[in-house]
C-alpha cells in the first residue's frame, strides 16, 4: 500500500487536484481528507463524489501538519493506493451516546476481523473512551488508533463525512485488510479547538469567558456525557 499526501489552501485546489489525479477504474484507492469545518458542507461532498469513484472520509480539523509545522485553515488529502489483495472497509455509527451498549457490540464485531483500524469521532472524548473501556476484545492484538474531530467553532461543533453521509454524534471506522502497516503515534482522543480569554474573574472565581457565562462552555463540553454543569 502506498500513501500520497497533498496539502492545499482551499477547496478549489482540492477539486483541481482530484481532476488531475484521474485514477484508473481498476486502481483500488481510498481518500482521507482533513479540512476546516466551514469547508465540509453538502456542496463540497457532492463535488468530491463527482470527481472520484472510490471511498472517501472527510474529518473536520482546526489544523493539519505539513513539513513539521501546523497549518491552520488548510486542507490535507491522503490517497491510500492498495496493491494486490489490499482493500478498505468503512463503517459508521450515529447517536453513540444514547446507545452505548449497542455501540460496544458493534465495535467488537467489527474489530474481530481486522488488524488495522482507524476511528474518528465527533462525540465527546468522555463518551468514546467509556465505550472503548467496555470493549471485551483485546485491543492490543489490533492496531487501533484515531482521534476526535476538531474545529474553530465556538459552540464545539465538529463533523465527519463518510461517502457523502454527515456524522454529527458518532464515529467512522476505517479498516484496512491485507496490508502491512504500523503506527508509531496515535492521534489520541483529545479534541483541539479554539482558545478563549477569561474576561471577568475575581481571585479563583471565573464569571465570564470571552464575555459569555462559563455555564455555556461547561454545557457544551459535557454534551452527551450524561453529566450536567
């Protein structure tokens, strides 16, 4: 399996790149995209599907890494080109915070057949880690990495698109079969978002963050966890 990565400044460059690539129909390819939340809308997804005939996943992110540096507001495309019998399989699950037991069973069943797995989630890291901790399958026998989608959104909104389907409270599972692979670093289940400024405080008490109530931020952070601020 070969991986070719391109980092571009805007969606027009994405469309141009996909048109220029022009993969042959017999080639087995998978496309993984990291892009700002503002880019990941229905029209972007439609334009992607017009230009490719293979699977793709797009994950919202605050920044990408290019030449060992963080690039905010850039778009990164990674083409996974399979050789011989290698292939990819995509699965996704929505509303995972309201049906955790079913989600655990779903993951255990999926992971039993693949040794190389990447998961990206839009749910909170508390919810996802609770689900992963309940899994009975021995994760050390599988390569299992991933992360939480991120964005600059002030209300903590993130998004994942899987072949045109938008995931807002769940995850996508990317599984590679018949490939030799290894990962030295996991992306980690830690969300990355905008920075905020404390605008009103008295000693150790915070009354305002960017002119808004701290309750607003706690409510968003604890969303779908079952906890309340």
